[in-house]
C-alpha cells in the first residue's frame, strides 16, 4: 500500500486545491500516470501516481489541503 500525499510545489506554498481527479475511485492506475490536478495561486499541475494499483481517494475534489495531507491510498 502506498500513501499519496499533497506535494509541495514551491517553497512558499503550504496548501493547494485539488481541482480534478484523473482516475476514478476504485480504478487501477499505473506508476507515472496522471492521478490528480492541483492549483495554487502560482501554479497548476498534474500529479503522477507514485505506484501502480487501485486508487482509494481520501479527500474530495474542489477541496484545499495542506502540504503533506493524505490524499489517497494506492493498494
């Protein structure tokens, strides 16, 4: 099982909004595939899956979460 946590896209950034899930809850993903999109006041980016497996989202799209927050689990 791999925990997916909110990345730190910049030095001064402490939180980011999840704008879109690119993989449905319960769907399979391959390591390196786009997993979800985030946005801050300075950057928008897609985040890649750190591992292969089945995604279980722990948060909601549209929410703002702190850097390091648990976003999903890949099993």
